[in-house]
């Protein structure tokens, strides 16, 4: 589970919980099939679809030095009807 950083709780992700879709931030180097395999193995659910988008890093300045944060990937995982991730179900209510 090193690839999945954390679950995302925004207005959109809470709305998607009603459609049995869960949103996670993941490391940018992992593919959709790897994340699908990890979610099915770790949570014991069946994944129907995985949608992803890559978010750019933000620019940071410390004095005269310009830098940036790392980019990351956001995955929206759709589960089969009847399956759910129990730790995240409390947010539906």
C-alpha cells in the first residue's frame, strides 16, 4: 500500500461516495492497473473502473530560491454495487 497516500474528502469526493466512487491521492509513478490491484487486495472489494488525473506541483519560493512541490496523481475508483470500503463509509452519512 505504499502507492496510496491518503483518501480525499472534498465536496466532489463526498458527492461521489453516493455513487460508490472513492477518491485517493497516489504516487505519480503508479499505473491504473497497479492501483486497482492494490485496492482489491487491501480492501477486499471488486473494482469496476479507475479514473485518474495528474495534478501539477505548486511553485514555492524560499527567499531568492525558486522551487516546486512534487506532482501527484488523483484516482477515482468505482466499486461494483454491493461493495464498499468500510473506513470511508462513515462520510456518506
